[in-house]
C-alpha cells in the first residue's frame, strides 16, 4: 500500500483535487480518510508520489482515474425511507396533493428530482410509495407513469449499483419494512434482492455533479437534496440552494435531510410543516 509517511508536504494536492472534482472540502483532520480510501487507488495506479498520482489523474483522458477518486472519496451512506417523518408526509399528504393536480388537469406530469441519490434507495422509496398509492386506488385514475423521477449522483460506482436495483441482505434490511420487500422485490442469487422492473423503470439515473449548471433540466414539483450539503462549504451551499430554487416550480417543494435546515434562504423558501416533517416551499414571488 502507498506509504503516506513521506508525503506530508504534498498532501494538500489531494485535498485540492477532491475539492475541485466534487466540492467536498476535507481538511488535514480527515487525513485518515485520504489514507484509507485513496491509499489502495494510488498503489494500483503505480504512482510513487502524490504529485505523480495527481498528474496521472489530470492527464487521464478516459476520466476513469478521476471517477475512481470521486467514488472512493464520497460518502454514500443511505437507506430506505431515511428519517421516517417526511416519508409519512409524502405518502399521506404531498404525493396525493401532487397527484390531484394531474387528476384535475392542472398538470399533465409531476416531476421529481433526487439530487445526490447514492445507490438509489431514496428515489426508489418514492417510486415504491407511488406504486402502493396507485395500486391501492388512493390516487384515483393517476398512474405511476404520470410521475417522472430523475435521480443523479457524481459517483459512477453508486449509479451503477442504483440502476441495477439489486441490494444485499444488509442493504435491504436498512429501513425497509417487510411489506415492501415481499411485494416489490424478488430474491436473487448471492443472497440479494432485486427491485421489480415495474418500480425500477420509474427512475432515470444520470451522472451529474452538483457543481454543474442545472440549465436545461426544466422545472420540478419536488426536489430532494438530502445529506449531501453537509459536506460543502457555506459559499457553495448558498449557491447550490439558489440554483435549486431556480428549478423548482413556484409553490413546489424542497426536501432536505432530517438534520438539515435552510436558514439563509427565507427569501426563496418558506417552511411548510406536514405532520411532523418539515418541507421547504418555493415562494411564488421570489
Ligand atoms: C451521504 S449520501 C446521501 C444519499 C441520499 N441523498 C440520502 O440522504 O440517503 C451523499 C451522496 O452525495 C453524492 N455527492 C457528493 N458530492 C456530490 C456532488 N458534487 N454532486 C453530486 N453528488 C454528490 C455522493 O456521491 C453520495 O452518493
């Protein structure tokens, strides 16, 4: 494994590269993360120093080494119906309210964006709720195909897993009540569970960086951006939520992680409490 002990002075080259690649600023105190996660990648690359490794990553026209660095340096922690309250509100209030706009003819399609979706549990949790609501008749004549769910992440590795819809026994147990597993997954080889095609096809996964412009994506009725902004610096966070506001319909919703809040954007979003959950609603006049 690559020996970091002689590379102290070159260490900032790694932190700078990662910050540029995905806006994640990890300081000296997170040195152990670089060592444990990037050590094997540096060794595999054959580089004998950090400057040589960075030169290889910058010079790699295929982008594969850069992608590998992003894959290992991003944290992909996620699980089904993460933080239960907002999901209860989605099922009981928000999704039926959005569906009512289709039923009334006000809209022909509801668009949902899941930014930084990791291995897919988050967008698929929405798809599962819609499947259940529609099959139980709670949304009248509205069908799952009336909803478009777009999900993206900067990490190609996580997107590959997300698109497969295949989860280990441990992943399937995290946050997913048996009802969902029994009704929407098939047991597959290797002690895995695979989400049925009817649910998988409801979500489109794309690779995208939150640093990139959102121009051309159109407007969304609901945007989830959860448990990722915690890794960003304040200036980028401000810019990110300003840009997200630009792609949310007036009165549309933003859903953050359970421990996150949006204190600096009161001019763009107002708080909407649905049951025990907090959503941010795009102001009409901003
Ligand atoms: C901790 S996970 C959160 C996943 C999910 N949203 C949730 O709350 O369970 C953070 C995800 O953000 C992604 N990410 C980090 N920086 C990103 C960036 N600049 N653009 C897009 N995705 C990013 C990571 O790859 C990772 O999958």
